[in-house]
């Protein structure tokens, strides 16, 4: 079986944390009444609900082992910092692991084509 989820990095209070999202993590968010797909789409389009995003942030940080309150997560979301933008990108990557946000695609190896001579018909 192949792995679906990729490792993501989260920043909190100047510290970096790494987690691997899971269905269990996403189901914890869904259990709070939040539609993960809708929220991820809103993060990409702009206009994500800040309360829903704060709840998701709180759950992600607890998964990383951070003791954090809901008010702290809400303050973080409202801060508009680069770390908050990074969290939104990490959240989208967790919900939609097939989407590669801002990463340069791996170059395909280009094999030179074998040159063939045009064949002439014998007349």
C-alpha cells in the first residue's frame, strides 16, 4: 500500500514541528462540524472562515504535541503572519495530498530521440 499523506511542517512560537496527517486527524476536524474540503478550497481561493481555521490549527498543533488553547490558535490565525499562511498551505496539503503547492515539479528525464533518415521510395 502506498502512503497517501506527506509530511508537513508547522511553525508555532518560533519552533518547527513536523507531522504526517492521517484520516484520523481529518476526522477529528470533521467531528467539529467542519467540512475539510470546503475549508481547504476556501484557503486556496481566499475567504476561509477564521474560526474553522483556528479549530483546525488547534487540532493540528495538538497532533504535533503542542499544548495550546483555542484562543491562542484563533490569535495565530488572525495574525496574518507568514507562519499562518504556511499553516494554510500545510492544511491544504493535508486535505488534498495530490496538490503540490508552490513546489517546483521534478524535471522529467528527456531522452534524445533517435534520428531516423527519411526513406525514399525506389522508383
